[in-house]
C-alpha cells in the first residue's frame, strides 16, 4: 500500500509540473512567429550596403528597424539597406504572423561606408540661428515671383532655436503693409555644395494656404538668374493638399508649374518628425521620405545640377502654389530637428 501511494504521489508531482510549464509559457503559441533568424551581410566595397535575410516560423511579414531611425517593411524578410554612415548598429526585426502576433529579435551589424558628414546644424544652441551658417531673405520682394502674401523677417517672433529645434513661425499680423510674417533662412555665402546627400528632419505646419519648403538654389543665381541657375525642391507641402509631399526640379524649359515633380503621401507630416532627403550625384537625384525613395531624376551635363547649390528653409503663405488662404488660419510652425549634408 505504501508503494502504491508513492507512485500516485510521483504521478501527481509530474502532472503539476507539466501544468506549471504550460502556464509559465512553456507551451508554444501556434499563432506566434518563432525561431526568428537574422542573417546580415555587409558589403565589402565601403558602399554601406547591408543585405538582410530573415526567416521565422509562422511569419507572413517583417518590420526592420535599422538602428538609425529608419524603418522598412518586407513580406519576404529579404531587404538591402544602404547605411549612409559607418558604424555598428543594433538591428531589430519584428516578425508578424497572419493572426497579428509578433516576435522580435535583434542583431548587431558593423558597416563600412565611405560617406562622411561634411556640414550640419543640430540646432542645439538656444536663441537665434547660427549666423555662421544661416542668413536671411527679408521683405516680400513682389511676392518672390509667386504672389506670396508673407513678409519675411529675422525677428525671434518668426524664427528661433528652442528645445533642440529650429522653429520657423508663420504669423497672421499687420506688419509693413502685409497680413502675414514668416522667415526664410539660407546658407548662401556660408555653405555651398555640389553632390552628396542632404537630410532635413522636420515637422510641417498645416492649414489652408501654408507652404513650407526645404530646398536648394544654384549658387550662381546672382549672375545666372532663375531658372537657369537651377532649383532643387527637396520637400514642399501645401496645407490645401494636406500630407502630400512634393519634390521638384526647376531649370530652363521646366519652370513654374512645368517643373519635373513627383509626390508621395505622408499621413503624419504635420504631427510627427520625418526625414526628407536628397541623394545627388552627377548621374541622378533621388528624393526620399524616411529613407524610402519615391522620385528619381536622371541628371546630365545638359542640366544645371552639376554646380554648387546653397540650402533654403522657409514657410510661405498663399501664392501660386500655396493657394487660397483659410481665414481661420492664424499661423503655423515648421520645426526642424537637424540639417545634415554627407559626401
């Protein structure tokens, strides 16, 4: 009898242990991805390219966080990403099942890239923008060729660095005979560049008539007037077409409404910060939002895009592109977290 009791006790202990194992996660959830494997293969040519091959059981899609603020989705788990700057990055991959369950896995990758940072403004010093990097266009200048309504100033009411960001503030106010004020900053005479990659991280204003822009103009504009000098609009947005991002090139034969343009929708353009970028070589110009290219322009010796350019940031109001002004709009702010130029 004692021996039978012992056997029963052992069986009960085994049953309880099995139940506990199920309760503490030992049981595999058939709806959740498992066995996530990340294979990262960096290029050996200093291009910054890394090829990722990710596999997982029960996964139908993958979300990549490349460790530098850029994200990309893939249904196959196969992606190639070009890191602009050398370094060691922690990559996080989230595998998702058809049932919506997710499993994450991380991996470290060391990247060799020949591109270097040649100029930047991180807007980390509060007050007026750095005068060694930025100057201003002032006034209205007959609507700046676009019938714009704003008067540009360099007052702190219209432009300031605060909280680690540049803030260009459009205001509805009576000033110098105009009903709106704003600011337009430019690196002309302080920083000019030919080729490379430009990044602006920015959050845009909203409202009918608002027209923020991040762009570049040919440095020879004083001797070779627009459009012969060339214009590269890296990002334009108009509040009358909320969340539609424009990138456009203007040059002889393609000026005004005839610029070479493409658009992409960015649903959180005015609520979140996004990286608007240009990758510029002697053979092409590529425009992207958060690293995703949506516009590629074939460059050639016949265009003006093979000479020095300078950078411009501004918020306009109304005009030919900004369109009708909503009477309820009393202002708007474009915030820029950083500007960086790599080569």
